[in-house]
C-alpha cells in the first residue's frame, strides 16, 4: 500500500505528465489516501482533465476537487454566443436528440434540462458541454425517462461488468429498483469505480445511479 507521501508524488507527476493539462496552479494534498486538488484552472475542461489524471493513479481511495474556474474576462464570448455554440454542438453529437435538451447560460455557467431515453446520453451531453471553451461550470438536470420494459436492468449491469473484467468487479453488489441502481462493495481503484458506474448508466431504464462503492 502506498504511503500518503508516495501517493502525493505520483499524483503530482501524473498531473504534470498530462499534455492536455496546465497544472502549474494546482496543489496536491493527501491524507489517509484521500487526494485533494486545490487551486485554479483556466477552464471546465482543464478541471475534468485534472480529475481524470488523479483518478488514473493507483492507491487513491477518494478524490476531492477544490479547483476554481475563473469567469470569462470582459470581451470574451457572450452567454448568448456560448448558448448558440452549445445548441449547435448538441445537434451534431451522435446519439443525442438536441430537441430533448434545453440549455441555459448565465455568466458561463450552463444548466442542462430536459429528458433523454438513456443514462449515457445524459452523461454524454454533460461531458460535451464541459469541454467547450468559455464554460465555467455545468449543472446537469437532465432526467432519464422511466422504462417499464427494463425489468432486468440489474442483470444487464451484472452481465456488462462480468464481460469487462469479472475478477475486478466480482465484489460489487447491484440493487436495481424503479430505475434507481445502487452499487455497493469494494473496488481497487477510482478508475474501476468510475467504470462500474459507467456500466450502470449504460443500461436501458436506469434513471439514477447511487454510488456506495469503496476503494480498498
């Protein structure tokens, strides 16, 4: 098991190694294998890149993000122009129906509302918008339509996890009721935790995923 000092060094090196990330204003703190990133980044996309970089490092039990994204400077793209760009991007995104998602922008903060058929569509819309220039933050209020036909959603998720890596996900228990999936158990890394939640969101009929997974 890594010490806090070793884990801190590994996270710092991963942040600086990532060519898509400017980590000069990010400070790393580790206590009891819980990693905290503090400081500021230039965009919401940079914040996501920092999150993913830290999650790639083995030995991290949990991740806390305290990274600020500054508001766009005067003369930057207006909220109206940003909203138009987001609507256009959603229109061209494969697998998304732009008419089912509504966009509101205020000082670079984007709120997404509406309804979609699949959980992965909800996640895809958020990731697409988060990576756009000028976005300070994203509030995802998109709902997933209930699907009464998806009664075997728990079995679908279990099968998906088994296909991907049976050994790593063998300790995960799945409880699916009324489109709400609760995952409990233990995984070995934050990357496995994210993969398990992603598999749950990919099943038809899932409206919400409750993550009670712990990292060993």
